[in-house]
C-alpha cells in the first residue's frame, strides 16, 4: 500500500476506535489487568522465517527492523540485567508433505503455508540473531497458533512463579493474539508490548491491539515495560 493509502487507513481506524471505545466504556470493558510481581517475556515467532525477507511468513520489514527488533533488544537487556525469565517461541513442522497420511500440522496446512517452515531447515525457525537467546533462556517449539496450546509454557511459567507475561512477536492477528487470550485464561496477567508486535497486513496490528486492550490484556509501551522490568520488587 502507498503512504497515502496507509494514512487513510490509519485515520479510518482511529475514528473507528474512538467510537468503539465509547461503546466499550459504557458496557464495562477496557478494564486493567495490571502488572504483577514476577514477570517473564514471552517472544512469539521472532524467528528468521518471520523476521527476515523472502519467506511467505515474512512480516512488515520496516516495522520489524525499526521498532520490533530494537524494542526487543531493550526488553531483553532489562530482563537479563534483573534476572527475569525469557521464553523464545518458534514454530516448525517435521512432516511437511500436505498429502501425508499423518501430520504434525493438524489441518492448518489447509489454510496457510505451514509446509514452508520445515523442522529440518533450522535456519528458518531459528530465533533472529539480533535477539538470539542467551544462556539460561528457553526456546520453545510450538505447532499451533497459541504458545500455550499443547506446549509446556504454562508449566514452565508456574514453576518459576511467574504471574505476568509481557508478550511480543508476530503475528498480531494470530499467534500473538492467541497466546495472549490463552495466557489470561490460564491466570496470567497479560501485557502486550505495543512496539514489539507486528503482522504482514496493514491495519492488523492496530486493530488487534485495540481489541486485545479492550478484552484480553493491557497494551503498554516498551518504555513502560522496561521501567517495570527494571523496578519491580525493588522497593
């Protein structure tokens, strides 16, 4: 889309959000879940197939390079300086033949090209080197949209006493959103880090963050989240 088209889209979304906010407030939505006492960062699918050009899953490169990766670097620095857990999540499949009689994809391959994220090609699903996991950080492999669905994520968080998850990554309309929805359903305080969430489709980030903030978690800036990570339990 051209810059003119994007500006018009942003204006339309802003108008829609203003009207929807009034309705939500009147009906008791847009409440705050707030920050807890024990945070962790859950970074969803910031692997090469999504963060680098040339893959069907590739997301908006300008936002990725100028906002998401720099924002993630700030979050990781704060986590590492203060001993907060970081879980890097990625997605790949061992059986990529859509016609195979048995598959680890479920039926998702009937909707999207999950067959291009082959477990055998580690470079595709490796976490972007600009935010590579450090010693003591965990990389979780998922098969579904949600980072919780069919994985050990919930157990890991509970075992470490985590009550608040700062969720980043891609895409806003699918894996990030599903992770946040499942996170709050499982009893975690869910925080969507505004500048660290992306998508492939213009408008998808803005719409999903607006809707998440109304119903499933708090949307907070990188600055606010970094300050929280640096000060929580320091009083």
